[in-house]
C-alpha cells in the first residue's frame, strides 16, 4: 500500500512473487527506507538483522488493474498519507482495501500538499455505490461511514477546524497534533 516500514519489511518473505508498488514507492525504497532500517537497527541491535529491503518489481503511476482469476484488484494512487499511498478495490466483492489512506479512527497526514487531492479521492469513493466494505490497514473494518468519517476529519484539517475524536489515547492525540502541523503545509 506504500513504503512505510510497517507495510514493506515483509516483502523479503515473498521472493517468488511479483512485488507491486506505485512509482514513488520504489523511489522511497532507494532513498528513505535504508536510513529507516539503519535507525531501527541502531536502536535495537540484533532485532532487525533479518530484514532485507526488496523494492517493487512492477511499478505503476496512477492506476493498475490486476486479473486475479475470477476477480479483479484495482489499484489507485491516492497521495496524502504518503506520496506513494494507494488503495485497492475488488469490484466483484465491493471491498475497498484502504491501506493507510483510510484508517480508524483517522488517518495520518504526512504529505500535506496532497490533502485536497486525498479528500477528493475519498469523496469519489464514498459516493461509489459499489463500495460495501472498507478494510483499513489500521483499525476496525467498516463501510462507507468509515470513508465519510475520514473525509470529515481531513476536511477539518484542511479548513483549520479539525477535532480530535473523544478519548483518542496518547498515540492518536500526538498524531492529531502532527496532522495539524502537516496540514498547514497544504495551505
């Protein structure tokens, strides 16, 4: 779904398969991921020694449709969480695989300038009657209401009036503050 460490360090386990990513994902493998892995190794020696960075072998720009034998997986680049973020949609099942583009209770914004584009993409998906189930990479599975709550949160960031959900916990309280800072980059 994108080149954040918690989404890609397992690619070494699937060497026999093609690894697909948006073109910016491959760029991140060449630039920031080696430094991130080195930082993790320095912080906890011996813990991350088995990790091997395997970049995407098939890259695409905006969209890619895969025939999985009876079903399709439609991949769409939606920058915002990161510049290489994408979602997957299985039209035959009505399932939107949100990656980190859609999260519960709210997504993390690292690519501030892409915020308006991100919101537009989510609005389009929220109005798509084919979407029945939304599966985020982080948080509970939901339906279109999950898309709508993410849109409301992100639109609030864009407009400068975003609210933190009730009882978010320390991680999300800190993430909200970071999102507010990164949203200012979109102005």
